[in-house]
C-alpha cells in the first residue's frame, strides 16, 4: 500500500454554537472576538478526519498528515488539538501583516506556506484537504484559490474520497462531488486540493492518549519573514476586496399574533394563502 | 470602483434560472447604459472556467456575475486568482451606495452578520467578480423559455455568446469530461423531492419541532393538497424523517422566495432564515413564545405544530 502525504487546511473559528450571541463593536464596526470561545471550523475538522482515515489505514504504511492554519497566535491550541486527533505536524502562520486578509490574500499566503513545507520535507502532498465552506466567513473560496495559486486541480463539495487501487500500490484518487442535480465521480492522481462537506465522515474525538502524544509533536510558527512572499499580496493591504460597514440584518417584519386556537390559525393560514392567489 | 465606471457586465449562464435572476438584478441596478453579455457554457468545469477567462480577456467587462451553484462556487474564486482580482461571495444584495460606489452585501456567520464589501481597484479586464446563490434575486427576465417565471418586464438588450459545452442531445462531449487533471468517471442522478421548492409559490417548511416522521409526512401531504412544496431545516433533514437535501432552506441549502412561507417547529437560526428573506408573507408556528423565528415573521402562532397541521388538513377536506 502506498503511503500518502496529506496537508489539511484548518481554520480556527468562533464557536458556531455561540453565534447567536455574536456582537458588533459599534465604535470600530468589527466583530467582537474577545471572550468568544474558538473551535476548529467544523468542515476543517471533517477534512482532518478524512486525511487521517486516508493516510493512516490500519495495516498499511502510515502516511504523513500535517495541519496548516493562518490565524492569530492565541489560536495555537487549535493546532495542538489537531495533533491530538492524530496529525503528525502542525504549522501556524501568524503575523500582524496577515490580518484582515480576504480569501485572495489568505489563499496566497497558505499556498506560500505549502511550498515551504514541501521544500523542507522534500515531498509533494498528494492531497490538500480543506472544508468547502467555513462556518464564519463561509465564502467557499479558500480551497479553490489555494489550488489556483499552486496550479493544482481543485474539487469542492466532495462527500466521499476513496483510494480504489491502493492495495495494489496504485495512486488513484476517487472523489465524489455533489452538485445540484447529480453526483459527479472524479478520478485522478494527485496532487489535488479537495474541499469536503460535513457528511463525508464523523470526526473522531480527542483522547487522553492523543493529548499526551501531541506534546511531543512539532508545531511550527511562521511569520511573514519566514515565507517567500510578496508582502503587498498579504493581509488587508494585499486584499482586492475591502470591508465596509458590518451590521445585523433587519428583517423588516413584525409578527402579528391574531389567532387564539390551532383551528383559528389554520383558518387564518388558508386565508393568507388564498389572498396571495395561490 | 464607482458604479458609473461599469460599462459592461458579463454573466455566466450555467443552464439554470440563476442567470436570469442575475440579469434581472443587474438591469435594475445599472439600467440601459450598461452592456450585458451572457456566456452560455452549461455545466462543465474546465470549459466554463477556460471560456470565462478568455471571454473576460476579450470583452473587458468591469463586473462579472456568477451563480453560486456547486459549479459557480468553483469557477468564480478560480477566476479571481487567474485575473488577479477580488471575488464577492454569496451576495444578498448588489447596490450603489451614497458615494456612488459599487457595494456588495455579504453574509457571514451563517447570515447573522452582513458586511459591505468593495472591490475598489476593479477595472475593465480585471473585473469585480460576484457570486449570488440561486433564489436570492427574483427573476423577472428570462433568457430562454422553460424557467419558472416567464418574461415580465422589458429585458435589456443582451448579447449571448454560445459556448455550450453540452452536445445537442444534452450529453457531455468526451473532451470536456475533466476537472483539472481529474477525469469525470461517472454521473449519477440525485434523489430529488417530488416538487421543486425553487419555483414554489407556497412553501410549508418543517423543523425539528415536528417531532417525528409521521408529522413530516402529514406536512408533505398538506403541501401537496395546497399545491405547495414541502421544505425542511437542517435539523429536520438530520433527523432522517425522509426530507431530502434539495429541499433544505438556508446557508448551506437553498434560497427561496415564495409568496407565502409557513414554518412549523423551526427555531429561526439565521442559517435558516437568511434563505427566506425574499419570501412574501412569513408565518411561523412554534410552541416557544420567545422563538427567534418570530422576529423574522409577519404572523405567528404559539401552538403545537401537529395540531395546526391537523386542523389545516381537516379544513381543506
Ligand atoms: C462579513 C464578511 C464578508 C466577507 N466577504 C468576503 C468576500 O466577499 N470575499 C472575500 O474574498 N473575502 C471575504 N471575507 C473575508 C474572508 O471571510 C476571510 O478571508 C476568511 O479568513 C477566509 O475565508 P472563509 O472563511 O470564507 O473561507 P472558506 O473558503 O469558506 O473556507 C473553506 C476552508 O478553507 C480553509 N481555510 C479557510 N481559511 C483558512 C485559514 N485562515 N487557515 C487555514 N485554513 C483555512 C478551511 O479548511 C475551511 O474549512 C469576508 C469576511 C467577513 C467577516
Ligand atoms: C455552518 C452551518 C450551516 C448551517 N446551514 C443551515 C441551513 O442551510 N439550513 C438550516 O435550516 N440550518 C442550517 N444550520 C443549522 C442551524 O444553525 C440550526 O441548527 C437549524 O436551522 C435548526 O433547525 P430547527 O429550527 O428545525 O431545529 P431546532 O433549532 O431544534 O428548533 C426546533 C424548534 O421547534 C420548536 N418546537 C418544539 N416542539 C414543537 C411543537 N410540538 N410544535 C411547534 N414547535 C415546536 C422549538 O421551540 C424550537 O424552536 C447550519 C449550521 C451551521 C453550523
């Protein structure tokens, strides 16, 4: 069996369970992140689980799984968590100059880090796995754009990845992409960047043994000087999209409560449907 | 970029209603002084991406609009990197602000927050690119026959470039069966709901508060009798009552704009409600008097969902 090298793009995000309480600072117009619990973005976690399942098949040659995040320094513990889940190494890109990056600048910086990791390790990742869409920004751009910067194949919305002929030593990757009307099965050899969806797997829990092992695994932090990049393409300065005001959406609706019983509600609903001419 | 600087807009038509929705919106914002070009390149990745890149280089538009379908979500960001320009993702509105700047309104945190995004350095040939989910904008102009709404308003003059990757019989020619270096090995149809929620004028949406599979089936039967469509939330989908994913409404599902939407047992997470912002009347039934769903509703009823569904079934007998 072939041993695979897989890199996972892993984004720390504010806990989706707490999104209801998300606040916008009226002075700066920015989202208040202080005091908000951060977690690994759910689909990034699915990507990590997929990487571990593909690279660490029982009985096979164990492959290499690394995790990469661009995030503020205090998010380091999210990478430690990835190591505890089973990743072999982790890389954190952290620098004030990376702040405020849109997806173009984010993916540009991530791609530069991929090149550096590959050069240092003298390997090429067979797969780079990411979420299709993060729970906070949720643009669905980063996997595709990272692939573009690296000149690699990209496929998003992938709900299944298999290695059909790995037992015979083959390198074929089979990925099933979900689109609106059909499921598309793609086959090819790496390198490729794949964005997964949440239903690809159920991520494993962190175990006590995993946490102990994670302490001995390398976690590297790089700043802008460690990467070979054009500083004009990183962070807010390098972002072609610029943010303006942030606000909470107004629905412009105020709910009337005209009905006293379920029967009245039913009659009222039918009346509204009739009025709408349906 | 100022809205006045926009002379030409390129829209990708992927063979679904979204191109008509984008054209309707663009025509409303930019009017007749702008030239509209539609590239018809149906449903294959490598060809659509290559043709879009080539068409931008030949036509030099200042703005490119792409439907955020599974295909469009791969074409748009890739194009952004290739053309060295910004991409505004999943716009819920495209506007001209007080200073005359082109402004995209973008949801984040599953729709709980909306942000303004500008692409100030965009210019002809290095256009601002924006994606919009199907169903966010209403369609008042149809490019071709066969979409849910027919010609309603006067259409701006549109030039269509036909780069259709599909053969006349709808099959995919051998040469375009690739995505990057990967080969398209198989296409299988997905399980589809009986009625399409995208075109429905009435949607009855079930949430986790329906409580069980039986009540979900009652809701489906009711929707059928009322000539509407049944839809679901993610929690209802996950419950495994038999709801299908193509009827899930919200951030990771679909956006709809029916005349009437009735939600049963839905808490009203922004992830869900951002998909119904365009609905005419919104009615919510929930046993929790403080349910967040009520804040996004025109009518509310603090009742048991099943009792209201039973009463509805009873009254239409
Ligand atoms: C209100 C608002 C609107 C925005 N609108 C836009 C916009 O229209 N266009 C635009 O270009 N930017 C926009 N942004 C900025 C964008 O959200 C950030 O650049 C964000 O850091 C990356 O994009 P995402 O979270 O949308 O990633 P997605 O592409 O949705 O993430 C998919 C996957 O990529 C990986 N990934 C993403 N970010 C990282 C990271 N930092 N480190 C490691 N892996 C990562 C993860 O695996 C993740 O699951 C917006 C931000 C806000 C707050
Ligand atoms: C990244 C991400 C993307 C997401 N995308 C989507 C999406 O696209 N679409 C989506 O829907 N969700 C999405 N979600 C999930 C979303 O956050 C909510 O969890 C979900 O919408 C809740 O569904 P619900 O209202 O049916 O269930 P719940 O939140 O469990 O609410 C059930 C409601 O039913 C009420 N109820 C209980 N019993 C009764 C009764 N007998 N009669 C009447 N009412 C009753 C309760 O008071 C409650 O308000 C997403 C989440 C994440 C993190």
